[in-house]
């Protein structure tokens, strides 16, 4: 697994600011065992998005301040996720010197995002232990990273990592399910506005993308499940290609429409593979009766992104 993002600290908070809900998860190491220390949720304030992108950091920071206080989250260092049409996490076969790899990543990111390199926050790391000759690269608009950092600062916290939502989902999956380099899986995470699609090879993201859902599926989760099923039918062959030569073997669903089991029951017969709801706390100790336990029980896989960000601190323990 990749090196931890946060160093050798005992607790980190993962934050997922969605268009409908704000989710925070803190995992800590206790006597060599990872424990869910805190889990928190709050409604995202109305009117903080412009054309699907967060713009009102002051209002969001007030919600975060209340969330930190209400749930007793005192940890200052936070890992956060960004998502959207120009946020990507992909594996690509690239060889050459470090400068040549950096140039190849720049060209790929500019081509896919239709943005210039000076508008993008780019990252890369080799994943040759998962896919021979491959480099995992990430790209997201700098303005989104800056917005997240500034908003967290206004709430009294420091952003120690801002990464694509797809990478956070892969963290949650890889830590809890321990895939080998010969395992390929499809992760489908439904937010209020979009479906995040992640194809993994081992712990690494092979490909990620997005599909628009609805501005208000919460009022009609059945409609969201129907649209997800249609997307799977339409794109299954394409997604399967990114897993080659292994082939997709398992499908994990998460987010609001995944709760209750209806989506799992619908997709299983449709694609003929094992489908299950992603459990972001499968290998995490839950303290029964605690507030964190109650939140985890109620919200389950909707916390997958926040959990994956928190777990990034402990990936070396896997």
C-alpha cells in the first residue's frame, strides 16, 4: 500500500463536504488496533454552491465549526476530498526519467481536464507493485484545493492533504478488504449530484470518472438507483476494460442510494457478479454505545470517503 499521507500520528480526521451532507471521521490507533474515535454528520448549508462548485467558504466554515464542537472533534489536522468534472485519479503506463514522467502526466491531465497545467494541482506516484510500469496521477483545479484549505482554516483546522474523492474511496476499500495485485474491483459511490466510479487494481486506482445523477435524489432514492443501474448497463464494458488483464470480479456500492440493500439486489443479477455495500469500518474497531458507533451504524457507507481519508494515516499498518 502507498505510504501514509499524515506521518506517524495517532489520529487524523477525514472530511467529505458533499452538496447535501458534511461527513467527518476520525480513526485512531489504540494499543496497535485502529478504532473509530469520532464520526459526525451535518447538513450542507443551502446556497453554498455555484454551478455545482463550492464558493461560499464562510458559510461552510460556520457549519464545520459547529460540527467540531457538537461532536467533540479537537484534532486540528484534517484530510479532505475534492470531486467534480475536472477531478481525476488515473493510472497510466509511463516510462522514462522523472522529468519525462512529469511531462507525460502534465499532457494527460491537460488533455482530460481541458485546463492548463498552471490551473491544476497535479500529483503522481509509481504503482509498479500493482500495475507493472504504471504511474498513478491525480489532477484537480487549484481553485478547489485553495477553497478547501481556506475554508478549513476559517473553521480552525489545517488541511494536511487534499485529494480526489476517488483516491479516498480506494483507501477505504483497500484497507478494509485487503486486495492483492491480482484483484480488480469496481467502486460506485453515489452522492447527491453525481456517481463517482472507480476501477481498482489491487489498492491502486486504475481509472476514475463521474456520472451526473440528480440535484435532489434524496427526495427519490429509487430514481437514483434506477439511474445507477442504467449507467452500469451502459458503461460496464468500458469500465471492465480498465481492469484488464484481470477483469472485474467484485462490485462495491456506497452512498445514500446503497443503504437498505435495494441497489445491491438490483445490480447483482444485472451484472452476474458479487455486489455488496462497502463497509468503511470492516477492519475498524467500533466502541458500542458511543456516538461514533451510532453515527456509523446509521450512515454506514455514506461515510466511505471521510473514512478513507482518515485511514490514509494508517495504511502502512495494513
